[in-house]
């Protein structure tokens, strides 16, 4: 049986996961809690945590597990109970994600990261107004005229005239409404077009003049355009110092517990089920560390390639991960919530980076050649943290 991938990974299934609002418990050691239920798979759990940040991480893990169970059940259903076909489809999907996570750099090398200003300008005009022709007046047939004369004092011509008038009144009313709607939508489009084009032209002019806010905004657009495997794209914040020509990039990556760890799926014939086969903890960590380091190097490459002109001569990268350690201070990054800790940092001069060959194999050597600082132990060790690199003022 051929199974459409859109059906397999139907996003509407997410609606089966229901979360309650955060509520306080009477447990002092775990004061925050959320109930997560899923009627589709018959699951109901209360997740408790010591901090809101920890709660968010735990909830994300539970939701991901429930989502996995949903997908397994859903694919078995749409495959007509063919667990082997379900296993093959799900394995193909997860292997694609795993491959993408291990080839973050080669992916970006195929792309020109520089922003194409002209493509951002809206040049097309709003479509012309088109509407069906008005109804045509019909002449009554002799048979219709003779028959209707028996039941009405009006002539066939009079009745035809009344019917035509009613049709025309309806046509005129509906066309007037259509024109009104068209005018509103055209004005919305033209307003969006004017604003978009004005903003793009203003941003380009300000960026090419090296203005601080424009360089920061342009850089964020470049990183926003960068496509990552699902559930891995890092958050970012950017600051630019026009005096030192240094761009500071803080990246916040997902926690180790939320990093994809399913290697493949297997079919258990005995009980007709599809189960997960996960990477070993050692292999999962190896992949996690490689993904974080590769993504950092990739971001540096994308920015240097996109930032034309001589406004940025150095990129400072600080890589953060979520932390449940209350003693950790978030020293520079101002991400939305919670606590984060810096696990590696590097400062790269554009002149040193321009002739560097980077790949998915030499990412670590390249970062170390630029004097990368990193935690001595693993990125997942909560007690390990380094001080982020600060840009120096002149």
C-alpha cells in the first residue's frame, strides 16, 4: 500500500495533545505542575518541576513522546494495519532528520546566504477586477405565454420583465459587494506593498551605511532564512558594535533531553506494534555535541558570506544551552525565559575565515584553530560553564 507522507505526518494530530495551565502544587520541592493528556493514545500525565524552565523542558519531552506514540498509531491505522509498511515509512522519515543533523555544514555550503534585495521588493500589481457578464433578458416562448395566461392577469412579457428585473437587482447588488470587497483587498495589498518596499529600501540603505540597528536586523534575517532540521533550530540574539566592527552572536540550543534520539523503528510481529530504536547515550551525546558545534560554525559562515561591505570584521559566538541549575548566572544572553549557561565561545576574524575550508568532518579542527573556549567536561554537565566572550569598546 502506498502511503502519502502528508497523511503520515498530519499536523492536525497535534490537536490531541491537551495541556492545562500551569498550576501550583503543595509539594515545596516541586511547586510547578502541568497536566498533559492525549485522548487519541489514552495518556494522561501530571508533570511537576522545581522551576518554570525545568517544567518547560520536561513538558517538551512528554509532548515529544506522546507525539511519537500518536504517529505510530496513526501510521498503522492509515496503512490498514500493515505494521511493516508503517515501520519503513517512519524509519525513512527519522533517518532523513538524523542525516540532516549530521550534515549541517554541507547543507549551507550549497546556498548563497547573501540577501537578494531585489527579490524582497514586491513588483507585481494586484489582479484586475473580473466579474461575470450580467444576465440576459429571455423572451417567453409561445407555449409558456399561453399556459401562464390562464393563471395570471399579466402578460408573458410583463412576467419576463419582472423576472429579469429581479435578476438584475440581485446581480447589481452582488457585483457592488464584490467591488467593495475587491477595493478593500486591493488597498490592503497596495498598503503592504508600499510598506514592504519602503522598509526593504530603508533597511538596505541603512545597512550599506553600516548603521548598528540595520546590521543587526539584516543579520537576524540571514539566520532566520537558514533552514534547519525540525525541532533543532537555535534561538539567537545579535548585537553589533560599529566602533570595533564586531558582531556578537548568542545562540541558544535545545537541551540534550530534547535532542532527537530515535535511530529507527522496528516492527514487533508478536504484538503487531511499532517501537522506537534509540541511539545509545554515548552516540546521542556525540551527535548532540557535533550538531551544536557544527551549527555554530555554520552560523559564522552564513553571516560572513552574507555581510558584504567592511562593516563586520569579527564575529563573536557564544553558545548557550538551557540549565536547571539555579546557581548558574545568565551572564550575557537575554533569552525569553529561564537560565542558560555558555558551553563554548569563539572569536573569528573575517580575514582569517575567508580562506578556511569547512566541512562536516573538520568542524572541530576549524573551531579550535580559532582558539575556541569550551567547558572541560561534556556540554550536559550542569556544573560546567564558561564565561562568554565580550566585545571590547574602543
